[in-house]
C-alpha cells in the first residue's frame, strides 16, 4: 500500500500531538503541540547573526543552516517533550511563503518524517501560522476576532471569521511594516535584524521629526497601508541633513519613524473592530514583538473596552509552535498532502 493510500485510511484523533516545522526564513524552528493549544516543546535555532554580517538575510546561508540545524532542533524538541517520533500524530510544515531554498529544507524533512512514520503530512501557510499563534497565547480564544498582521512580508488588518475563513479588510499597497523597519535600520547604520534595533534606539529618542502621517487622509481602502512613502521620507531626511552638514539625531529619527509606522496599525485595527463589531483584537507577525506597539495597543484596547490577545514576543516572530497550532486546525479537516508536496515562495493571503 502506498503512503497516500495508507493516509486516506488514517483516523483523525481527538487530541493529536502535532510537530510544527518552520524554515521559511532564518529561523529553524520545531515545536510539538498537543491538542492545538498546549506547547510541549518549542525549539528555535536562529541564523540571524550569520546574516547580520551581510546586512540582511542571505538565502543560501539560510538554507545551509537549516540543513544542519533541523536535526538538532527536532531531536531537542522530542527530548524536551519526552517523546519519540512514533508519538507524533502528524507533521505540519510551512509550505510558503518564504525563501524557496529555505522552505524546501523543511518540506523535504517533514516529508521524510511523515513517510518513515506513516503519519499525515500537513502543509501550512506561514501567514495563517502567524495568526494561529494567538490560539496558543489565549487557550480560550475563539474566532471571530480582528488580527493585526504585521511581519517582514505582510501588513494587513484581517478579520478572522472562524477557524478557517479569514477576510483581509485591507493590506499594504507597497512595503510591509517590518520591511520598513529593516530599511530604516539600514539607513541609521543599525545591524540586522532591523526591527528590534530600531525599537532599542527609539527608546532614547523623541517623536519630534515631522514624517508623513501615513494614509490618514488616504481615500483608497480604509484599511490599507502604505509604508514606502514613510520609509522614503526617513531616508530623505537623513540624506538632506547630512548634505547640509547638519547632525542627525538617530534616536529621534527611530522614535518618530516607529510612532508613524505603528500608530496607524493601531488606529486601523480599532476602527475595524468598531466598524464591524469585533470584540477582540489579536496581534500576529514579527512586528507584534515591538514594545511600543504592545504598550500603546494595550492602553487603547483598555480605553475602548476591546479584549486584546498579545502572543509572547517569541510567538510573534517566526516559530514552530504557530505552525503546529495551524497544523492542528488543518489536521481536524484532514487537509493532508501527498509526498509530491512542493514549497511555494508565494502564497496568497486568504
Ligand atoms: O514574522 P517575522 O518573524 O518574519 C516574517 O514572516 O516576515 O517578521 C520579521 C519582521 C522583520 O522585518 C523584523 O525587523 C520585524 O519583524 N521585527 C520587529 C521587531 N521584531 C521583529 N519590528 C519592530 N520591532 C520589533 N521588536
Ligand atoms: Zn513570519
């Protein structure tokens, strides 16, 4: 009997133990999740310091690091959970979006585990994974809710209508917010990864530099964003000051940029929750780890009497637990792949 014939006969379990594997960028992450919400183990091996030397992620270095780190991460996760491979009920893996070579390492590895154990292989969308991190943060969380999706590749206000249906209310027309953080970090001479370094510097500065208040007066989609103008304004400001021989207060630039970039995310999420009557806002994606966002959004949610779910910072940035959490939802639907599964650099946000 072929692998897929066996999987067709597979009986879905009530409380499965799922391994989540994530290799879309520079984190090799493997987690073990019980019943969709309980983290039994969660290993992350980052190659960020390798990329920092080059100012950004080098895809070839990311792929090579995954090939060596993935076995260690898996072994450590199993050891920490006190389990063996045979205890895992299904293998969920990020199929995309991300760096193709990096994704292929995780996909190939997950296929081999699924094949050798005879257990289901579950392809997971990285973005849906980010959204599902909120189910780990609040074990009682149920849709509907609004999520602010803010990562290095995506920026959107998403209405999560039920566990499977999401409605993108608006998204960025150009750069993603994380990408803008990374580019501003570069112009300020800060190393990769840019977001946390901009945040650190911003703490020493003030919001005193006039930057475009993004899309405040934009008459296109009410929930859309545009980060390219803000990024360019920061770059122009730094270059103009330097050309005039005037000093640049980098901390003020970082703080002013951060306020402009984040305030609009909060405003639009609150607007969406009020307009459509959603009582909960969640945060997903790497920029969700930003302390200013977390603080301001907490204040605002309290004021507006909106429930807020903020996953721990570790579960905002890339991790395997979120892939296990989303894998659980797909497992319950029997959305299993065969061994021809391929990675995909782009996956539509839907
Ligand atoms: O979700 P993520 O880990 O990977 C993608 O799916 O893109 O997000 C990475 C992005 C990067 O652009 C990084 O600079 C940003 O999240 N980021 C932050 C912070 N931590 C990570 N941006 C602002 N403040 C942070 N503390
Ligand atoms: Zn991500």
